[in-house]
């Protein structure tokens, strides 16, 4: 599974660091705030992303995390990831349901409170940028020769 096309999810995903990955939009509110936040719900474009995400999350939650099993289980059965922000996200292209996008995001783990059995932690998925993914390269342009009438000593190209 790759999240950048060249590196594996586990190799590039770092706590509290921006990273990029490709996904398909399931739902979003990128132009108007809903409940004080902008957000995008996406399904990563890589098979097995739930397992990789759960394993990565498990390693960062730590052995003293009281709700570790619950957070890991939620990651394993996740159908989509919801990234949100209170700031206007950077967007380009026309983002709709089903659009393939290149996301720039950050994952944070917050300490919420301490209980007898350990710490309760939460996962925050932060959205920075949602770009429409342009998959196909631009076709090579061909230029038509234009030869003005009465003049053959110069050839013009119509760009």
C-alpha cells in the first residue's frame, strides 16, 4: 500500500507532521462552515489502508493508553476518514462527491484525561489542503502551419 506512490503509509506518516495522500471524496463542507468547521470525508485510494493506519496508530498511542483498543478497532473498521479544520482549507478544482483528490493533512494525538487504568487519548485529523487530483498528463500539442496567401517565404504557426 502506498500513500504517495513511492513510499509506504508507515514510512511517511509522522505524528504532528504534514503529509499528502490520494483519496476519493465521500462528502465535504469545504466552502461553508458546518458547526464551526470545514471538513472533508474521504476514502483513501489504497487497499489495506485501515490496517496500516490502525497499526501506526497503535504504535503511537502507547501502552498506557486506556482507550487504545477502542481507537485501534475504530481504525480497522473505518470506511472513511474525516479531516476537519476551523481555518478555510486551501482548495483547487471542483471538489464534489466522487472526486479524486490529493490531500495535505496532519494527524495529532491529544491527551484528554487520566483515569485509573491509564490515559484517555483522542485522534485529531486536521485538513490543510484538498486539491483535485489531475491524473492524466496533458496531451502533446500539435501546431497547425498557417501559410498566408501570397507569401511562401515565411511559415507561421497558430498557437
